[in-house]
C-alpha cells in the first residue's frame, strides 16, 4: 500500500519520464519534510542508482533503516525496498534497458540474496548481456540456494524452463552447468509441470552445444540428467547416443542406441533408431558382425516401409528418413540395388512432405523468377552446414575464390554455424556477395531467404548427410536445384541435377538416378592446393626402421570394411620390413582388436601395425602424410578429401574402383591428377599394386614425379579452370530452364 502511494507521487512520475535528477530532488525534500516516511528513502536510493551513484544509494537506504533494532520493522522496510527495486527492474526490462535492470537486481540480491525469482531474472539478464560465467554463478551462490529450498513447488516452473533454454543457448559453463541443469530437472520432476517443454529445451540446447560449440561430452552429461525424468524417451536417447559417439565414449553410444532401438515403435521410428545404432557401431570399429546385421535389418525395415507407404503424421520422422540410408554404401558396392531403394524412400518422404507442407509448397515452389533473361547476372547460392573447417569447406572455397563476379552473384547459406572454426566460416561469409546463417530448426526462415534473395540456382553441398537441407530441397524454393560435392545424390525428384564427371559415375548410372547427371568435361572437383604445417611424426618415435616401407590408412572407422582391411594386411604380409600406420576417428581399443584379429588370421605380427592419434589440425595431418611411402585407400567407400591430400603431397595411392559414387572418387581424382599407377579393378589387382609399390622404389619415385609434374597442368589442381566449367554448366542449366518456360 505504501509502495503504491509512492507511485502516485509527483516524484515517481519524474522517474517514469527519465528525469532522475529532478526525481531525486523531489524525494530529498520529501525526506526533509517527513523523515518518518520510509518510502521516500527507497525511491531516493533508486534515483541515485538510475544516475549511476550506487554507493550513495546504499548509504541512503542504510540511513532510511535508521538505528532501530525492531526486527519486524526492519523486515517490513526490507520488503518495501525490495518491491520498489523489483518493480523498477521489471520496468527497465520492458524498456529493454538490460544493463540498468541487471544493476538494480544486483542491489535487490544484496538485500534479499535468497529471492529465487530475482536470481533467475539476474541470470537471464547476465545471459542477454553476455556476462554469465561460472564466477558469476559462484557470486550468486545459486546452487546452494536452490538445494536449500524446502519446497520446489514454490518455484515458477515456467521460469525454470525459460532459464534452462537461455543458459543452454549461451556459452557452455565449465563448472556449474550440469549441476544447475540437474537441480532444474529435479524441480520440474517434483512439480510434474512443463515436462515436455523442459525436455524440448534440453534437447534443443544439447544439439546446439554439439553443433555450434562442439562440446559433445558436456551435451552428453546434460542429456544423462534428463533421463531421470523419461528414461525410455527416444527423443532423449537419439541425441544422447550421438553425443556419446562424438565424444568418443563409444561403448556408451552403442548401448544407448540399442536402448533406442528397443523403445522405438513405428517403422519410421525403428528405421532411424537402427540408423543411430549403425552409426554407433561404425564409429567405433570392431563391431563388424553387429554392424552387418544392423545394415541388413535397415534394408528390411526400409523395404517394409516403402511397401506400406504410410502417411507419417509427425514431420520429424519423415525428415529423419532422408539420412537413413547413409551407411549402406559403406558396406556394399551395389548402386543398381541401393539407388532404386533410395529413390523410392525419397519418393515416400516427398509425398509426406507435400501433404504436411502443402501451404508452404504452394507459396514457394511454383514461383517463377522475376527476371528470366538468359544473359542476366545469375544468383548462385551455396547451401551447407559444412562451409567451415570441413572437407566441403576446404574444397568448395576455390569456387568462391575464382567465381566471375560480373556474371554471377554468390550467396552462401550457412546452416548451424559453429563457434570453433579457426576462421574459414568467416572467410566464406566475407567471400560471398551476401551470406546468411541459420541456427533455428525452422526451415521456413531459410526458404523465405532463398525467395527473398531471388536465387536462380541453389547448390546443395550436404545431400543425404543432413535432413535440414533435404527438407528445403523438397520444398523447392529455387527454380533450379543442384547437388554437388558433399556426398552422393539424395534421390529427390525436386533436385534437378547431380554434378559428376566421366570417372566418378559409370556410363549407365543415369539408369538408377532420379536427378539428371550433369557431367563436367574433366573433373567434378578441383583445388589449388592445401595448407601444410610442420610434421610431428618421426620414424624413430614410432620405432620404425629407416629402411622400412610405411603404408598408411588415413580413413575414419566408418570406412574400415573387414574384407578390404584383410587385403591391406595381405599387402603387409607380402612386403618384408613393412609397417601399416592407422589413423582415423574410432574407438582405439576396438580398432586395435579389429586389426589384431585380421593380423592373427593372416599370420602377421601385430607389432607391424602402428595406431596413431588424431592430429591437432588438418594442416599437421597433411604434413605427416609424407612419412608414408604408400597410402592404401578404403573400399567400397573411397577417400575423397583424404585422396586429394595424398595426391597433393605427391604420395603413391592404391585404390580399388567400384560402381557407386563412393567407390570411384579416388579413381577419378587420380586420373585427373595424371596417374594410372595404383588403380585396381579387383581385389587381386589391389594387392598386386600394393606389393609392387612396396617392393619397387623406382615405381614410387616415378609416381611421385608424375604427381609433381601434374601440379603444373592437371585438371585436379586447376581451381580457376574448374570454376569456369562449373559456371558454364550453371549458364547452360539456366538456358534450359528459360527455354522450358516458353513451352
């Protein structure tokens, strides 16, 4: 009541008007006239804070309290002062004066340090001001305060959800983050309110922690806490398994994926759960039998879903189908079987999207470009989650470098940007005529940007590796949509072209592709080179003799097919005094067991195998490649960037050529680098080339010399020429499109 009386005074109106000095004068006179009216002290102190005189404000309130020892009176005055400060903090927040609101709340905290709502509000303001850290949480003492709350029902659960969401959007906290989330989880669990909202906030936050901050272990710890609310919830188990895998907690990732499979119900859910399990098994290495069983189960599940052809009500389960066949090419080289299955699955997914997103499609798909002249400046947009320190980034940057800006305007759409990139992501932004970044899961923001920018040709660099891009492509917001570089074609009928060359796909490939294959005249990829740092590997440190032959396998655990790995070990067996270096993301213990079993089967001493840690940077990895005499490629999924790096470092490579896109990358790159030595068309030839390279030093020198000479004129190393060929393709695609408009 007293506080409300204060608001009606003339002095408070001066505060509202922002005339803090006049308001202070008013309350000073009021205190002179009626010193017993304490509300005037509270408002005078507030005026002083608003003018930046915080010490004077504290002194004013102290004087207002006087020398009384009456605890009831002090408690009443404290409540009055707290109400004045709280209401003014809220008013300043409404005015978007966050710094001032935060300052007022710090004083309120000094007066009433256990006011939970004020602590929460202070945290939210600290996040907005980008000053939240573990030291500030220590200062708030919030962990101890929350743990001492006798009844969690007194805490606003809506506020808990909001604070949780905002904390997880902010920079991950090293010390208190997990403990804070654990307490928030207990509050929500105790109250039984806002459970779904809280779970969604944690899941969304964990995804950003993994994608933007690359803090996978931290994300896993937070998701573990969430299991106390819903231990069988698949939507928690999915990111938790992924976080474990990315944090190299491989066994935990596998076990969590198995739980996910157990708790999944519908066919669509089972397909994605099984996909997560395959990823967990493949990431680790050493679970070949289980991985093969899972891949066979995946084909059966997908075939059953296609036959059933259901209307899938939840869009999320539809989107997950886009990536569910990702691992099949790692196991078998049968594109004439895999591609039709992929196409049918994408047709089913597209059918569901067209039902659930009919309004969006009607609004964005059928719009024709405002300017359809053939000779106009074309707007080319590159869309990817990998325009950063990533294979896609290292390779595609040469297009951005060499594009003719008089004939083409270049846009970049960066999906889920990352904070840990060492500058390449920012480079793409600077090299674009216009760049936009998208962190939200809402694809409409990107779709609307594509339409707003009036993009003529949208280049997809992610393909079936990322459902975000696939959904955008399914809506088809650009007149022409093209897949290039990132992976094999997605199989969506809304994608017009798939960029290839005469090597990376066989002549009959169009028989099983939905997209029109656009073959460039020489190579579908080219770079001007790679950054190389100082090598950190030495033979003596690895206990390898100077005269030994070193073979190197540089691929991740995904690509370690057991049958092909046996061929690599056979080469080691046939080349005396040879060693096999093995590097790549995988479970170290499982990887060693994987090779130990093959070595025992082949009768090769396991001491001839050297397992290397992941290098600090890619530039160091490239430098360390020169320790190898020969690099052995994988099959049925070849190297891509790793092959480019090997050839750039002028090291002989042995590859086996297959039929699918993933099994022909190295072949095409070697041909476009000017060498044929090392290209095998069978298992026998693969072993023969490996042995020949190991035993014939002159052959190795000859290939190294050819690779060195090839840097002068080979298509693989001419980014500018390649860019001109891509631009010519874009122009021809546009002309075809315009001609069809007239029909």
